[in-house]
């Protein structure tokens, strides 16, 4: 008898149709919110990098707001502040590079300015000066040039001091 009062047609029939109708609506709303994962993919795409392939040769200025992997040849200047520039094993760069982080696996001739760090890996070759907060040179890497390790505060203070001494001299 307890089963019959719980299964009363008036009690059971009314809530069931009402509940399934709203329940699919939120379920339907969740799949329609699939654009929410799309921004996640957009964030992932931002962390991905553009690639200059082995057979590509670029002469001129490279600028942008995304990371760059160079496996080809670049001559000129590379300015990607806030991003990573990676010179691949096949990469040959004759350019000054300005970026947040520079990783050298190939050959670079030019000055590197990094707001964070410069890594010269064991097969990498760099001929030029480095200005960065952190510098890493692996065993087997080739490096010819000067290193200027600057903290963010020192970078701003060092330039006026050298300018002031140059004016007085």
C-alpha cells in the first residue's frame, strides 16, 4: 500500500514531465556552451608558435605577438617582445633578436636581447652579444660575444648612468 501512494498518478505524472523538460534544457545548454572550450583552444593556440620551415628564406624585419620557431634562414631583425624565439637545428639567423626568451639550437649571428632568458643548447652557435636576466650555455655550444645580465630595475638604471657618464666625458 505504501507503493500505491508514492506512485499516485497525480503526484508522479506532474513532476516527471516538468522535471524532464527543464533537465534537458540545462543539458542542452551545456553542449551549446561548447564555445566555452573554444576559448581554451584559443589560449592553447596563443601558446603555440609560428614556424619558418627549412626551405624558407626571409630577408627583412620579423615582428608579431606570437612565439616563433625558425628552421629556415632569416636575415634582418626579429622583434617579438613578450614571446619566445627558437632557432631550430637547421635554422640560420643573421639578425638581432629581441624577445622574452631566445633558445638557440642552430646558428645565430647577431645580438640577442631577452627580457627573461637566453638558452644556447649543445648544438647551438651564437656569435653576438647577449643582454638578458638569465643565460644558459650547455656543454658543446659555441658562443662568441659578451654577456650583460640585467635585472629589470638595473636595465632602466644602467642606461641613464652610462648616458650621464658619456655626456660628462
